[in-house]
C-alpha cells in the first residue's frame, strides 16, 4: 500500500474517532444559548480546594464559563487551610452549630489565610488562562457588611466570637469587574459598620447572599458529597431536584455541615435566583457537567411554582 493509500484509508477512521467530541459540543449548544450573558455564583470549597488536579479543573471550568459568555463570580472560604494555619499557630479549632468559633487571635489567622493564601492561589490558577481574575474580600468597597452572629445551641444564643451575619451587600465592585470582562474572586470576610470589627462569614451564606443581590441565574455550591441524600445514613440515593418548600421541610433533619449549604440554597431561590445547585466538587469538571449536559449531577433547588424550561432535563 502506498503512502497516499494509507493516508486515504486512515482519514475516515480519524474523522470517526473525532465524532464523539462533536456530539458533546452539539449537546452543549442549547445550554450555551440558554445561559449566555447570565451571572453564575460559584462557592468554591471542600476537597476541590486542596487537591491539585481538582483545583486546576475548577479553574478551567470557570474560565470556560467566562469564554462561553457567562459571568462567573467565585466566592470562597478556606476551612482546611484555616485549620492547618491555626494548628501551626497553636490555636485550637472548635466548631459550634456548624460554625467555626473565631476568637480575635483566630480572626487574624482567618483573614491572612483567606485573603493572602487561598484567594491568591485561586486568582493565580485562573490567570494562567489569561488576565481574567481579580481578588477582593467582603471588606473591599463594602461588598459584604456584617454584624456579630450568635449561634443557637439547645435553644440558647451563644457567642462564638468573630463570626458574622451578613446585613448588607454592595454589588458595585463586583458588577464593575463583570462589566470589564473580569472574574471576581471574593473572600468571605466582612466588616461591621456597628463596631468596626472584621468578621468571619460562612462562605456558603456569603455566596447565597451575593447571588441574590446580583440577581444571578444560578448559585452553585461545591461539596464533598454527591448532593443532598434522600434518607442519610440509611440510603445514599441523591435527591436530584426539590422545591424551596420541600427543602424547608427537610432542613431540621440535615447534618450540621449541610445546613449552611442548604439554607444558602433556600435563601437564594427565595430571593430571585433562578436555581441553586449542590454538586460534588470531588468530580473533575463537575461544574461543566452540571451546566452543559442533559443529565446534570447533584441536587437542584428551584423556587416554588411551575417548572420552567431552564430547569427541565437537568439534575
């Protein structure tokens, strides 16, 4: 067989092996059209924050959303990194009602880790793909304003230190960055106008509040589980979709770690966000799988009322 004959005989084979790529792109087309120009707030957390491959995949997903015409906004905490830093400083990590007890000494470490370590690394990963990401904290331009949060434990309000509850949001800085074609990366710390203190704000809560204030189409919360389980620990069946009212009924039964996430989803969809999704951050490219495929993954929370076209066929 001549070289030309070999080339001609292998040509169709090469074309056929490339067909699945084309089919994937075609499947994504309606979702690309539907989501173009929409704001998506993504809470970055869990294993995706500490696994190098997952971090790289997350950055690729967010940049893909940007280039596909969406407006991604990233909100992050830093639980694992904060715990490690506190250990290095000899400060004991303690949690009450699912929230980190944050002394004044611990708050200095929290602020340093979130703004000086986690955010810088994430911005760097995103900017490997171009001059896109800009980091800011909730303190900047009064993006997040908070007051002291008292945790309710056994019916009593307990002071857990510099833990904040969001009282106001100014989206001006974030919207300016989006208008300039940037990807805002927001650290979940806020300043109080009452006492001037800086507070540690739960990142799930901050992401939900920011999504509502931005009138986002979608809130996405990355977790270390597949989604919201139907009857944990008796079953690992994931609830693919539920309404705000259905979620509200389930909240008292949820584990402490899932409560802030699901309360955030509930707040979001009851305050103008089209849908909220809890997805498994342990799966590479889970964001793209959720937004741009027919099947979707994880759990979607939608407002009460009739199903709209945007929600059909997903999750």
